[in-house]
């Protein structure tokens, strides 16, 4: 059973500067709600019971967003009839029970973030989500958990992208393609066009096996000086570990670039 979700939240958010110099990009509101909450809602609906947030110690706002009881209690005392406020606080309290924090003080990449979660990981597989990749209309995590249940393998969310953009993504190589899935036989982080094994890109959802931790432990830094989860996945794929691409049915909204973020409010309102 996949019941835990890791959400790396220690990135610099360079593509969203200057906004992200003050507010962590995962808390920037899209239609009145941070993208982090959209991601959490998707997870809860898919059966996730625990979130592991990987944050830097010197960025307290994410913790504060979810754990600010004193502040809420003080206001609720003054505004006893504010139903919305009570509803909001109730939701926050529900999330509080589900969140654990793990610290990553340098933005050393997704692989390093996963490694930092070691002591909390329980089952054979866990979910990892990148908070700037929103997928709406159809629950992608649910689709992936179903594919994992059917196959017993690991799963990565994927969609076709324009070939000229492959160097922006992790790109999957595959065989045995069915309508909505395929068996992965290669994966390369941000390849040059002539190195890309296909034009199916990784979008930020992964169901990973716990054994990936032992690969990550000895892994050297890759592109951009970061420890990429993509490189650890490649090692496992080359050892014949089963990884499936889930060609998700929902609508992808890229919130990780300024243009994407600007478009996201309008895009998301069409599907809610
Ligand atoms: C990360 C991953 C990449 C993936 C992308 C999806 O890249 O490293 O494999 O395709 O997310 O958004 P980043 O967006 O951090 O550059």
C-alpha cells in the first residue's frame, strides 16, 4: 500500500524570482490557494495518509502556514461567528496530523531530499511529488497507485512534450507501450535532443521503491551539481527493476516558471 508522500520543498525557486525570494514558490496562491494544497488534496483523495515535507531550516514559512494555532485561536476568539475561519482552521488541523518535517539545508536535488527521509519511510513503496507540477481534472496519483497495484512495479507520471523542449525534462525510454502506460527501459535527466530516448517527459509524480535509498547513498552528483532521483531510477531500470510510465489523463499545469504561474490561475479555474 502506498500511504506516504514525500514533497521536496527546499528548491531555490530561481525561475520564479523575485516572488520566490520572499514567499516559497509552493505557497504562492493560485486562485486563492497555494499549489502545495492542490497537491495535498490530490494525495489525500488517492489514499495518502502521511506527508513528509523536506524543507530548509531557514525557511520557516511552510511550517508556519500549517502550524500557527496560537494565531488562529486568537482570531477565532474575537470572531466567533466567522464560519469560514473555523472551516479553514479545521482543515489546517487535519493536515497537521499528517505532516512530518525533514530538513535539507542545501538545495542538493530530489535524490538528496529522498535520502533525507530515510528514517520515516515504512512500506515497500512511497509517492514523491514535485509541487510545481499541478495535474487537475483527473487524479494522477490515484491513476499511478492503481497502476502500481496492478503491476507491483514503480510508476512515473509522464506526458508527451515537444521534441525541441526535451532538455527541460527528465525523458523516458520505453518498450511495450499500451494506451496509457509503458514499461520504462531508460531515463535521462535533461538530455540534448540527439540523446533523448523519446519525447515522453517525467512530470513530477513518482511511486518509488524503498530500495532506491541504497542506490542514492552511493550516488555522485549529476547535472547542475545536484543528486537527481532520475539518475537513481536509471540505475534501477538498468538492473531490470520494473518502472512503468503512466500517461496521465488529467490536465497539466506547469507552475514552476513565471509564465506558467501567470497562466495557472486562469487554467485551473476552467477545471474546478
Ligand atoms: C524536475 C525533474 C525532471 C522533471 C521535471 C518535471 O526538473 O528533475 O526530471 O521532468 O522536474 O517538472 P526541474 O523542474 O526541477 O528542473
